[in-house]
């Protein structure tokens, strides 16, 4: 049921503007039977679609009032059909409302701090190495101390002077350590998990961090240096692969091939075409060798060094070698770090996808806990441990009768019991993974508490934020309008039988303008042109059809004359100047011989075939169905205006002028 509802949402909230009018937004403008429609709802429609900087004629206002009444009649009909009660409809609507609520459930102070921090970091790149002491997923949180101690011991070896690469090779669980000795290259914000990024930016140059915990385990980070960001670069490349076990002869052949390709692309051959045909990097070859935009840390160091050394667009590097083979790079474009204002939408998007967004959630939860005097009974929560067992790992755990059912959470006058929490455990037990039962219990309680708080706050949004309430209501109405219009108008108008029936009843509405029926003869023997023109214009042959004439001509001349019969109008390029032709024929020389255009007849007002006007027919059928539908709705429902309020609305809108 997913769709772009915006195409039918004519009535979208643009901000509360009713304060400039005499009426209150809640004043009833009209009734549909007994259902009130308010002034505020109409203002939102009208102010969205009409420029009110100048006075507005009454006719414009009335046309929009009619449009608004039609809209609300359709919505009312959809509600009466209970379209909004289907599971699919509800799922989509609540999905939208949840997304809408997210913009209201944000701690703006924390968000602004994260934006500032991210932007400053995007302007600076860090060079670092690391050692990972991995923690298996099945390890209980209280048993991670030994891994932390191992990380401390590893750090002490580095502080005592052991080479970083040597220690990394002997201790790090990062699979890449065997080829990079722990070196990560240059990177900036959003390229590493957030705790790692924090440690890298907060550790001084030539220093070693304390152990840093991420979801992978403990990291020890050595920062080698900092530099201004190199920005992003767009490149294309050609690669000749060299396998790790290649023979000296194969290595030499690869070197010779890259030199040949380099000569081609620097001698004027199209780089993209050569890449598509010759590059061994098949993923990029199909795109002419192009990479997406990249910045430091996203490509191997030797490749990055060459790419960022190119100083102008279009420049091609000399061949160079990496662990994968030989390469040639072409610089396509480069961009520096933009201003904060320009990057703001991108930074917000990256924050929302990054683990740092959890800081905003944590700040919101802390705020809500204080606001609603949140209390948790952790002693009572731990009673549930005795009821949990290994069936959790199979997703088969069932709630058992509890010996007692104490309150475990209380806030805002609400109370939630141990049984309520156990019910939640039953619904989320499949998320236990390899966690211990104790860790799973504590994590689930935290998530349960947070969910209760956020859901409660979400339930208050319509009363706290009128804009949220109006947007949610308008989206609901837009979905209802879409669904009922689809049923009554769009789906019937796509039925082939209905389309044909409508076309047959209204054929006379679909006519061509001036049309030319013409023939193109192609004659390869140019010496026969005069003979062809003379014969075709003679009385003897003029009455023959183009195909009959061609047969006669070929028979007499023993040459080939091809025939193409077409129809077009004066907008057809090859007919655009037909009125200036001296004869009914027009001759054009081509590389394949001579083409002769002949106008056979000119018509005006021919009836179009259905295939030529299907789009017009469908559009007219939709209008016809909609008109009929609106007539039915106006017969079914009684629309009663509050005349006093209507007159006040008209007076206010028709007399408003630029402030």
C-alpha cells in the first residue's frame, strides 16, 4: 500500500495563519451531515494555494471553497466506507506518524552539539593505528574485565617502547592487521564507529589512548598526525590485475599492458571506453571506471595518495602499482568541505544513521524521566530472573504465573507491573542472540522503560504541538482521498473494456488536425532520378499507388526502388517545409542514394485510433467518473454552511492586502 501520498495532498499544513483573521481556527465553517469542518482547515488549504499578498477576488475564493467542499465530501465517503480501518492502511498511517513524531522527539541542544562537533571534525583528518582486543558476543557484561586488563597490558607494552606493528601483529584481532600492521590511514568524522572516532580526535598526536570500548571490543589507538581535510574527489580508474601468486612473466605482462593503456588514454582515446573494455575492476568498468565520491580513508593508501595528488580535473596519473595490480587514475572532479549551512542537511542525515544519535535519545529519555518523575524498582525486576530459562534462546519462553506482581515502573501517574514487563520479554525474546540471560533482562528493561516514556510523550504531541496534530490529520485525509479516488476513479479508468466503451461513445472528440499522408522512395541509382520524377508525375502513373508504381518502375528499369509509406503533420521535421516544394515531390541526396518525398494526400479532422489517443481518453474518462461521483456525493450528503462564519471568512480574505 506504500505510495507517494503527496500527489493528492492538496491540503497541506503551512503554519498557523488564522491569527490574522477574526475567526478562531476551531469555528465551524460548514457541516457534512453532522460532521463539522472548521475554519482552520479551510485556511490551511487556501493559504497553501493562493497568494494573499494582494486582495483576492470573490470568484477565486468561491472556486477554492467549492474545491474544499468536494475534498471533504470524498474524505467523508472514505470514512463511511471504513477504508481507514484496514490493517494495511493503519500500518502505513502509523508508520508516517511515527516518522513525523521523530522530529518532535529530539533533544535539540544535544543535536546542535553533535552537528557542531561533526562539522569541525569533517574539516580535520586524523592518521591513526589501532589494536583490537575483541570481546565474543556471548560474554556476559560483568565478565569483560579480563579483556580490559589484556588491553591495558597491550597498551603498557607500547608505552614501554615496543614497536606498534609488532605488538599489533601479536595481539590484535582485527583481520586486516596482517597486511597493515594496524595502520588505518587518514579518516574524519562518520568513517569510524563513534566511540572510536571520539578517542581518535581526543588523543594528542604521537600519543596512545586508553582502551576504548566499542561493539567490537576494546581498542588501543595511536594517533600519528592531523591535517586539514582534503575534501572529496571523484575519479575513474583502469586496473590491470596482478594475482598474489603471479609469475615474474605475468607481472611483466601486466606492466606492459598498463603502459599500452596509458598510451591510449593520453593519446586521445576515451578513458571511459578504454575502462569499460580493458579494466579488470569489473565493478567500476561498467561505469567507465568511475568511483562514487571518496575521501581519505575510503581507498587504499597508495591509491589515495595518487588520486589526491592530481591537481586539476581531467588529469590522468602515470601508471602505478598497488597490492592488487597496476592502475591509471583520471580525476573527474573535486570538492572541498563546504560551509556548515550548506552541509547541515547532509550532517543531520549522517547523524541520524550513526550511533551518535543514541546521545539524543539518551538526553531525551533523561529529560522525560525528570519531567514525569520516573521511578524504577530494580529489586522487583530481578525477581524475573528465576522465571527465565534457556527456552529464550529458542524463542519459546512463555509467561508463568508470578508469585507476586509488584510495580516495576511508575511515572506521570501510571504504573506498570512485573507481569507487564514479562509480557514485553515474551514479545522480544528472539532478540537475545548470544547475550546472557542477565544481560538480556537488564537491556530489555532499559528498552521497555524507554519505550513507555517515548510512547507516552508521543501520545501528548497532538496537544503540545498543534502543527503535529494538523499534519497527522492532513496526511490521514490525504491517504483516505487517495484510496477512495483509486477505487472510484483511477482503477475503473484503467479498465480496457471501460476505456474502449468510452472511446466508442465519444470518438468525435478525438480528431487529428491537418495530416499528411506521404511516401518516401529510396533510389540507389542516382542516374534514374529524372526518369522517376517524370514517370511519377505523368498521367499514366499518377493514379497508381506508391507500391504499384514502384513495381512498374523496377520492372522497366531493372533497378531497386524501396517504398516507405508514412503519415505525419507539419511538426514532422521532414515535412516542415512541404508547402514550399515546387512539385508534389521533394528530392534529397544521401550517402545511400536519393530519397524522394511524395505527398499523397492532406486531410483534416480524421478520427484518431484509440491507440493514438489512449492517454486523452483515460483522462476524459477519469473526469467523467469524478463528475458523476461528486454528483452522487452531493445527493447523499447534506452540506450546511454557517453563513455568518462564511461571510466573515470571505470578508477577511477578499479584503486582505500586502502588509
